C-alpha cells in the first residue's frame, strides 16, 4: 500500500514517529477548523498586528484581506467568512 510521497504504510509510520518524538512543535488542526473560526473586526486586527510571522500566515492574512477589501457590500464582518452558516 502506497501513501503520500510514495512511502509504504510502515515507512510513513516511522517518519511520523520520528517527527512526533523529535521535539519539534507540532500543531494538529482538525479539517473542519476553518468552519468554526469567527471572523470579526477584532480577530482581523489581531491577526494583522500580531500573527504574521511565517510566510504561510502572511499568505492566509493577505487572502483574507483581499476577500474583505473586495467584499460586495459592507457586511463582511456580519457574515462569518470561514463558516458556511451565518452567525445569529
């Protein structure tokens, strides 16, 4: 059985164990995390001012900023951007 990167299940397990036991900080994020993050002005400003230390964070922030800046009306913060269900 072949998995990501062409590694066998046994090799992938070995790689994962090495990563988990290496001491490198690992953050596991459930796939549905983006469906539960409230986007409001405070979140946006905090993200803008404090959490752009990596290229990935910068990319996510700029993507969010583009969405906000090109939103079709002034309801961006009233519609939870990362949640398919509006907040009530």
